[in-house]
C-alpha cells in the first residue's frame, strides 16, 4: 500500500469521528483494520490530524493487546494457554504450531499468511485445548485436527491467489 493511499484512508477514518478525541481508541481500531496494523507513519498522521500527542497514541497502542505495531498474519492464530488448555495439551499445541509454521508466538510467517500468539483464556474451557484461527474457535485440538485446519487455511490462501490472477 502506498503512503498516499494510507494517508487517504486515515483521513476518511478521522472524518467519520469528526475530531472527537474521546474516540481515539476507535480511530486506532479502524486504522488497524484498514492497514492490518499500526505503522509508525499512521500513528504520526493520526497525531497530526487529531492533536493527540504521539506518545499518548503509542501508550494506547502498546497497552491494548488488540493493537499491533507490526504486521500480523492474514490468519491470526491464538493458542489458549489458560489452566484447562494447559493441562489438556495447549503447550504441545503451541510447540507444534511453532515447529510447523517456523515461527514463535508473537511472530508472523514470512509470507504474511499466519500470525501466532498466545492468550491466557479464550473463554471456552470445556473445549480445551483450544485455538482461535481466523476468528473461528477450534476446540478439543489434537495434532491431526491441527494439520487439517492449517491445510484448509493454506488452501484458502492459494485459492484466493488463483482467483486474484484470473
């Protein structure tokens, strides 16, 4: 995405909130949704356009786990490490994903397809061990189910590329 396009998107987002400084978290959420993360240039633009100090924007962006200052994967994977999931193999699930994807928690694959993170409760303990991928809860995970789910998302990404180039 070119810098001018990002600036135009940010301006449209800011126009929707009509300079309401109380809505700065919502502004950052919308910017992140539009750009995939909160790059420094976007935070500077928001600071300039709103008058909110850049240090305050960074404070918000680093305080809330929902925000990311670096690109996340198209398919974000959250592996629950809460007590129920931990006891039922959540750590092994995370280790398998790290091995298979070649990344550690907090990182994104080189192709930008998968991002991996841990959470300490996904709110579905009865489904432990649990992961959330692409916003979909996947419970009672085991290595075979995990391989099938990852393959499905990889195939989906390939299918999108084929359609895109037609």
